[in-house]
C-alpha cells in the first residue's frame, strides 16, 4: 500500500476563516478520520485568509478512490456544507515526505 499525502491550501472568503476552521474541525475531520485518512496538521494564515492542511491516506484504495468515497458518503451529504460558500480558491498538491 502506498501512502499518498496532499498539501491543501484554501483561500477563504473574507470574514469567514474562523467559521470555516470551526466547521472543518467539527464536521470534516471526524468523517475523514472515520474513512481512514490521517491529518498531518493544519495552519491558518490570517494575513492571506488562507487555511493550509495536510491529509494522507494509506490503504487498499487509491487516494482518489477513497476521496470519492468521502464525497459520496451520506454523512458528507448530511453536513450541508458546500465548500464554495467558504472557499475562493483551492490548491491541492500531492507531496512526498523526504525529511
């Protein structure tokens, strides 16, 4: 099994950074963990209104397959959370650990 890690940088709409982080922590993280993902850390860049986090998956499916399971899950639908309500841009990069 290969471990895949993504560095995700989200630019959040003005004035919504704290609300986004609260919802991310309360709703997104528990479901991600339940589905076998790990969170390597999360940071806030208030000056740029950005939220940066590391998410990894190592399991029988690929990261993309497991991510599709997350998005298709009834629990994700029940959140009623549309990222477009909060996020202006997203930058997802697959990275490799070297240190």
